[in-house]
C-alpha cells in the first residue's frame, strides 16, 4: 500500500502523529475511512510491536471507524474499551438523504472526521458522532436543508440499528462476461464500460480498500468495490454460468 489518495493524506498524517504521541495508555483517533485504517495497520503499525489496536464505529459492519491505539501494558483492558461515540436520531416529516444530512452538519462548522456513518431510512436517520460534538448537534441543529428536524441522543438499546442498516443496501443480480472489475462496476452502477475504465485509471476505484489502476483487475466473491462518487458494491455470491458462458453474480449495492 504505497499510493495514498489526496483525500486520505490528511487523516494518514494525523494517524502518524497519534502513533508517535503514544508512549503509554490509550489514544483514540477521529473517525477514519477504511483506507486509512488499513494503511495504519499494514504500514504505520507494521513494526510498532509495542502498540496494539482495535477499531469500532458504533455497530457491526460500520464503514467509518475510530481506531483505538494502546500500549501493551493496557492489553488486559481491551475488551472494555469505551469509544468516544454517541448516536443521534434525526427525525423529520419529510424524507431525508445522506447527502443532505452530511452537508448540513458540515455547513454548521462540524468537521467530517468527527462524524461517522449516517444511516438513513425515509424520514429519519441515525448518525454516529464523536462525544465532543454530540451536545452541539442536539442543541443547535433543527434544520436539514429546509426541512425542520428533531435531534435526540440515543442510548444503546433504545433503537434497532438493523432497521436502518437494512435500508442502506440494494441486492441486484446481473451477468458479466468475466469477473473484471470494470465490467462489474459498469453493470453494478449502470454506467458505461468507458466511464468505469476512466474511474479506474483516475485511481478512484478500490477493491477491499486498495486502490487499483487496471480495468482488467479480477474480483471474486466477498470482495468490496468502492467507487468514488458512486458508492460501494459487495460481490455477495457468484452464481451459475449461463448457456452463453456469461457469469451470473449477486451483489449488494450501497449508496
């Protein structure tokens, strides 16, 4: 992992500083992209044998997570780590979107790395944030765009997170001539093969959080494909081969 996309350079730099800062005890990062966590584990922490790590984003399967770094002296406390994460329920009378919510929060002066995943279902959303901004949001945010909203802090068992999670993906089935990444992206997002190729050449496509530059890169069952400005695809199942030799696959598309 030598290539660091421009949008990830700042969080990688902050991680380097956090690792250098840790001598004893526990340090928590801000919310990180999957790329940054993978880079930290495979590159920055590779030879740091005195530092252990865990990550959590507020629920199983979260995309943006906080990385906990701790010295080996604290290994016995690892199962009881308290991550600085709060859950906020946003309710409205109109349907909400991820883009609207994130745009409004950032428009109110909040930084992206203080905000984790945003799970939206119709006219409500569950937002994971760092402790330090939770009170501000509940106290000051009463509009998302032009829509009036109510923001409330949520405790662990007050809401079924799966109700939100299941709304954030769509299961689709299609056939491809081969399991080339450009072909899967083209069919998965309904864009042309040429557009998919351009995105790959521009280093805007990652497979399992590693950026690739070859349209012919082979993918397989279980792989997660991230495409800039489009979303993510997970190859859930490679099904049967058709009579014409095409491969039928089932994917989960995340917006």
